[in-house]
C-alpha cells in the first residue's frame, strides 16, 4: 500500500547494503527525469530491470526567472509518484534520487523537495556540481582504464558543465560552470544572429572558465 511504501522510504537509503542488491536511481535533470531499477551482483556488474526517461522540462524559464514554475513542480512530483509505485512493485529497498542544476539554482527548490517528500515519501537530494562530477567519475572509472595518467573529464548537461582532472585514483580538481544545452536554448530564445551569435555566446562562456584551478590537478 501507499502507507507501507512511505514508511519503507522514511529513512535515508543505506549507502552500503552489500551484494547482491536491487537498487533504484532517479536523476532529476534540467530537461528530463531519468529512472533506473537494477540488480547489482558487484559494484560494476548489474542487470537493468526498468529504465525510463520522462521529458519534464524543469529548466524551462527557470534559468531566466530563478524559480521553478508551479506546472514544472507538479509534473515532477507526478512522475515521482509513479516511480514510487514502481519501486514498491519491484520491492526496491535501496534507492537514491538526486536533482541537479535546474533545481539547485532555483530559489523555490525546497518547495519541490518538500512536495516530493510529502506526496511520495521519497527523499530527493539537491546535489552540487562537485557531487555530479563525482558520480560521473565513478561511472567513467568503471568502464575506462584511467590508470596513472591525468585525463580531462567533461560532463555537459542541460544546465551545467562539470570539467575535472581525473586519474585512476581520484578526482584531482574540478570546475563547475553555468553552461548547458537548455540554458543555451533559453539564451537564444527570440534572438537573431545565427552562427555568429552562437560563437559569441560560447566565447563568453569559455572565457569565464577558471582553468587555473584545473591546472592544479595536472
């Protein structure tokens, strides 16, 4: 029942449940909400059971206004209610749900987090750019033999760009930038100028990158 699911979700997820384990993951991004349920037999070995991408445009107008619209919040909560039911159907006891730049930069982000909690029982974390990079690094390291040499890792999302210097041991330095595909679309809405305008805007973004902080990791 709904009450039973909310009670099961009342505590934060166990960070180290052991293997084998069934887990659920929600990634609430600027342009879509992604949802996966998978069975893990080891940290990098899993079988997906459910995989969905729902095009909820949380970032629509939010980068301009600084707030999430009521419509976007309602759409996101409705999706989370359905995900809650899927977690219950698959008897998922361990999950993590995170929200990134669109929610992170909105003045009313607590309203979304509170509504998700009250209506679904799920805990939604609003994570930093550094935590985004850490999660991406973990996925990359599980698939790419990084070894001892430094690599540049870039993760471009709808609202932010995380650039990091990494190797096989750790993230050495990181820069999180307010650059993203949805943010660019918002910038160009109603604008003219074609490719010249695009180049100019990208030049402005790139000139704002603090590469000196990244060089510390080399």
